[in-house]
C-alpha cells in the first residue's frame, strides 16, 4: 500500500501524521484491496478563519474509491474526524465484500 501525504503551504507536525498513517495503514488489514491512500492537509482561505484547516483522505481500492473531507479549527481535529469517518466507510465496505451475493446462480449440465 502506498501512502502519500500532501501539505501544501503549511508545516504539519510529525506527531500529527504518525497516528494518521498508522490508522490508515490498519485499513489494509480490514480490506485487502487497498492500493493507495492520499492524505491532503491544507488551509482553506475561502472558509471562515475559525474553521479553515482541511483534511481530505482518498482511499483507493481495486475498482472503488473512498473519499472523506473534514474541516475544523486545527489540523488535529480535522484529521481525527476524517479518519473516524473513513473508518466507518471502510467497515461498511468490508461488510459488503464479505456478504453474500445478491443472486445465487448455478449451472447444471443437462
């Protein structure tokens, strides 16, 4: 699994990135199809000054993509909220992959 972290125009502390990377890496244990995780931490100048820190996480799976976008007053809060929301989506995706198919078909040679 590839983890890319982008933080344009802002200095992000390594103490913030380490737990986010570990949590995103743990998603590959739940879903084996995880190819890449892209984490973007940026300032949003168009938003209000109280909530201008944005965390976006895109988790690329074989044939699917999970995307989360959270905004708050600090990168810590927005990253925590994004990871928690992505965890819910990953658990839902894992349940779908492990569930039974919608239709059961069989072929019988006559």
